């Protein structure tokens, strides 16, 4: 096996596939990248068995063959070489020689046949979604998924394919996020994808995948995102997701419309003292025409006052400031709506119009004055 390619192109391709390299595995081969040369194309593949990424690039002066190299070592070498043509060639002792201008390396490689096959998705269903729409869905939801592996299905995000729209939902027992984006005509199906993998897909979309429209292929156990040069394959999680629609409040007793950016700034200032207390606790007092946010700890106290449009009853309610701030950071709308029923019932956060997003945040009990 041998090939010649540009340092810049190879470095970019390595950055793409490296997102699937396993760092905690006890299987040594999964710490590597499979390199296959075929028909003057270099195919790079990495997998942690849950997430697999394959990308291809053009090379010259090539001889077909394949080998596995250490992702970290090979990646570090390529990134530190100058922006000039790189020549790579495998010798008969399974050492990979790497040459670039005045630099020459020889690294030990592993047999390609030990690397697991990432396979293909059998395309039982497919859908097309705009690149930016998929990024928005991921941004608005994955932070609400659980990071506790013991919670199983809650570490994933539900993707509901409905007629002409894709709904993504995540919850961890304390908060819930639901986002909706328009898509082309699609089959009706629900799948659950690990939130960790969706976040890696979002990075790929931002850094490497430039196509305006992305194809998603599905079979019974896997999901594949396919572009001109890259394939991303994720396992699907097994089990039934919580029926999130059943826990969305249908009525409210207190409603306020306020400026998102102003509230985020106020909460971030209030959380400076909330972090010194317990549960990042802030107290929110809603009266006619304003919202007051307070927090106190042994080190001091803070009071923030925000003008807003209010409707209904006066209310005092406590929140983990991080949970509210996470929602506000995920959005770009100038104004948002808060709806509440009582100091012990979930708070609903939604847009002024439409169904682009919906959040539920459980309150924190606050001691009576």
C-alpha cells in the first residue's frame, strides 16, 4: 500500500474520523484508524462500535492495500508536518513510512483484517433534512438528556418522524427539551439515538460536512448520515422512550412574556451566588409587570428585576439556575413565554408563536419565609 496526498487534506480527513476513535476501550484495534487505498482513493475509518465514521479523499501514485495505524500517533504526526505533499508507504514488515520534505517517520501498523467492519445501513427508511435544521435540533435538545449511563434510554434523544416534520426530544428526570423542524416527506417512525453521538454529529456538520442537505438512512438497528465523501453510522438504542407529550401541562395560572437575552444575563449574574449555595438555587418572584430573581448564600445575596408582560396569579418559585440558563443559551429568539401552575409544578418555556421548541423545567422546593 502506498499513496501521495496533501498534508492539509489528510489532516482534515483525520479530524473528521477521529471523532469516532475509542479512548476508553480495552480493544487495542479500536484506538486505531483503518486506512484503505482503492482506485486512487484513500478511505479512512474509525469506530467505537457505537459510532463509526468513514471519509474518503483523492490520492495519487497509489497502490491498493489497507492497514490500521494508531489514531493518536498518526494524527499527531500528520498535523505537525508542513503543508506539503505527504508520501506514505507500507513495507513488508508492516511498518508505515511517512515522508514530507525533510521529515521521515516509520511507525508500527496493525493488520487491517482485525478491524471491525462498520457495514452498511439497509435503507428501510430515509429522510432529507437541511444541514442547519439538523444542527438546530441537536443544539436545542441534547443538553437535556441524562449523562448517567444507569438511566439507559434517557441518555438518548427520541427522533419522531412525522409527516413533513422531525421532532427531537430529550429528558433526564429534571428537565425536558422538545424541538421541531420541517423536513421533506418521510415515513412515520420513532428512533432513539445516544445524545453523545448526536453531539459528535453536530461537530461534524459544523466542521467537515458542507452539503446544504443531508441524507439520513435507517434500518432496524442503525442510522447512517451520508454525504458525498463521508458516512456516519450510529447504533440505535433499544427500548421505549417516555411518552413525553403526556407530561406537558395543558393549562397555566401564571404566564409571562420576557426578553430572553435580558433574563439570561440576570440569571448568570444571580448564579454567581447560587453556585455558592445548594442546587444552584434561584428564587423567582412573578408579580404584575415584572419578574424578580434572587439568590443568597453565606457569601452574600443578589436581586435582579426584569420587566415583562404578565398574566394570571402572583407566584414565587425556585429553580436550579443552570437548567434555566441552558434553555436560554440554546435559543436565539428575542422573546419567550414562561407558563406555570404552582411553585411545585413544572415550568413550561415556549415561543410566542409556533412549535419550534418546548421546554419543561422542574422547580426546586424553597423554604417558606
